[in-house]
């Protein structure tokens, strides 16, 4: 509980309407999109500008009150669950596109702008902001930057980090710094822009970002390849890349996922296929034509029993929308959906898909798999029921084994969803204890009072390290 004088100080800064501490508000911000994590904050505050953020942070630092910056709460790693209480910071009043600079091809935004709004604003003037997490209709750019989110176009265009040129950040002591800028090159000191990108709200608060835009591709084509055998689909992914073709999108859905998505989206997806690949290429028309022909041939050579290219823009959009709906569709089936994002080198996709299926069978749990196959980024998704403690124990064991397998194959425990509280016990598998210690030292230097999003990424003290 916060002392009433502290609440009063917050209220003076942001106004009464922007400080909430009634039960309904606290409950609403006690959880995010991650199953099984919930904790009440003490207050929910929506500052209106950077100066107000800075003043609030100063008070929190002085009083050692935890701060959990929160975008739309769509993260899947318990990244915004206020595990130690404190203040949840919202950016609903900081949601403006501040500038589009067509000479420098940049867009300057506040943290609360929706990803889709950024994409659309760029698109309207013939420019392109590629990062497109499946949640882009509702996710905010501050959340995307803090998770370094990927998306369906990651294979060709990279992830959020590749489009962040500069940041304004409020540090845990209330100081405001600017990193990077509208620059194609900048090697002045440590790369602080990259340090804050993907830092999951543990180092500071992003209050402004300069994003890179690129010219909009001339044309796009979307196609679907169907397989009777899951491994053949996985092998096609490697074959496409090995043939020096980098599609924009190279998505994989297994049969259980296809069935559920079709039931949800009703667009005529082939539910008889054991696996499908959804592939998109963009660029100059002649290049797209050539690549799509080559990819079609590779799909057939590697066992696809059917390959179709979308005939209209609407047909293509329906396919992409259906893919984006995969998680929402799956979550209708059981009370609890646990979605993971084990990631391996592309060449190991087939081995990883097989391993996931074997592990699911071993622990007798229901796992559907889909994901950004071209990035080696799979989303094994477990449909379960958190009330069934015995089953949940098996699910946890299964995922632990999946993470270990991913790392064994040269991969990582998370390709885009972040560590948060959920993957904290597994971070050492990827970076080792020495790697965690480096991160802990960085945190200690920037946030000595440990107020920024505590309980996320790694434990506060070495001795507290939670091994799996
Ligand atoms: C249906 C669905 C599909 C998804 N698809 C994808 C996908 O394709 N690719 C992908 O990478 N992820 C995906 N996600 C995960 C999630 O949407 C992303 O992580 C997204 O970037 C989170 O944005 P958000 O606005 O909801 O942020 P939140 O969930 O609110 O916050 C995420 C993290 O950012 C921090 N944060 C938020 N704002 C700030 C700020 N201004 N300053 C400092 N820290 C801040 C928070 O503390 C937290 O650690 C998906 C999630 C769902 C539910």
C-alpha cells in the first residue's frame, strides 16, 4: 500500500483523473497475457508527458517504489505483472506520432502509439514500417521496443531493433537521456539504443522513439503449400533459404493449429494437411514472380501435395489474417493457453518440430505448433487447464525439456517474447551464470534501488538465482 501523501504527490503531478487506486483498476492491471501470473499493483498512473514521467520516477526512486511500465499488456512472459506491487505506468496519454521526416525517412513517436497506426501512417505516404507482431492491432511501440518484438516479416526485414534509431529514456533516478538520432551511422560510445531495446522495462522508461522507415515494396504475393508430412514442410524451409531466397514471410502451422484456425476464421484452409507453409514475397513485380515460381518448385520437390498462390489481395489478406489469429483461435479450446517461442537455427527446424512432438507425447500434454519457421522461431502452444495441478506440472516439465533441446540445437529459450518472470528460471541455459552476472551489473549501475520492473529477467541477487 502506498502512503496517502505519496498518492497525493502523484496526483499533483498528473492530475486526479490519471491516478487510480480503486480495487477495479488494481485488479485490471494485476495480470497480462501470460497464464498463471497475477499480482496487484498499488496504483496505476498515466502521465501526460516526459517531464511527468520523470517526476513520478523521482518519487518512486526516493521511496523505493517498484515501477512497471505497461503498454497494452500483450506480452507472453509475465513482463507486466506487478510481482512486487508498486506503480503501473500507462502511456495512454502519450500516444502521438510526433513527426514523419520524409527527408530522413524517420518517424518520431511517443510510446503509446499502436504498432498498426505506425504501419498505416507510413503506408499512406508510400513508406514501410516492417515489424509486425501478431498483436500489432493492439500492441504499443513502447512494448514492442522493450521486448524487441519480431513478427511475420522478420525473415526478410528483421525485428524491432533494426528500426529503432534513437530513444528518449527516463532513467530510474528521473534523469532524461537521448540516445542515437536520425542517423544512419553513430558510434559515439556504447550503443545505448540497443541496450534499452529489449530491456523489458528493467532499465528505464522509453518516452519517445525515432523509428526508421523504408520505401514500401512495389508488390506482394502470398502462397500456401500443403504437406502430408510435417518433416517435409520443415525441410522445405531449409531448402528455400539454402537456395538463396529470402521470403518476407515463411510461416509454419501444424495440422491441429490449421484445424482450429479454420474453425475460427472460416476461409477454407485445408484441414486435411498435416502441415502448411504460408509464404509471402515482396519487391519488384518481376523479382516476386521469379521467387514465387522458384519457391513453388522447391515446395513440390520437397513433398508438398498442393501449392496455391493467392489470386487476389483479399485472398492474400485473409490468409495472413488467419495466421495472425492462430493464438486467439487456439485459446478458445481450453481454459489455459501457454504459448512459447523456442528458437533454433533455421537448419534445425525439422529436428526441433520432431523433438516438440516427442516431448509432448512423453509428458502426455496437448501441444500445437506454429510459428515463424523462416526465423527458426517456433511457437509450441500448450492447451491445458491451470486448475489441473498435476497436468500443469507435466506441462512445465515438457517446456523445460523443449528449452533445453532448443539450446542444445544451437538455439535460444526465447526468440521474441522476452524473459519476463516466466523464463527467468531458464535464462542461465542460454547466457550462463557469468552472462547473467554481466546483466545484473548493468542493472545495478543504472537502477541501484532496483525499482524498474523488479522480479523480471533475472533474480536480484546471485544467491536467489532460481534454477529450473
Ligand atoms: C495474439 C498475440 C500475438 C503476438 N504475436 C507476437 C509476434 O508475432 N511477435 C512478437 O515478438 N510478440 C508477439 N506477441 C507478444 C507481444 O504482443 C509483444 O511482446 C508486444 O511487443 C508487447 O507490446 P505491449 O504494448 O502489449 O507491451 P506490454 O506487454 O504492455 O509490455 C511489454 C514489456 O515492455 C515493457 N514496456 C512497455 N512500455 C514500456 C515503455 N514505454 N518503457 C519501458 N518499458 C516498457 C513492459 O514493462 C514489459 O516488460 C503476441 C502476443 C499476443 C497476445
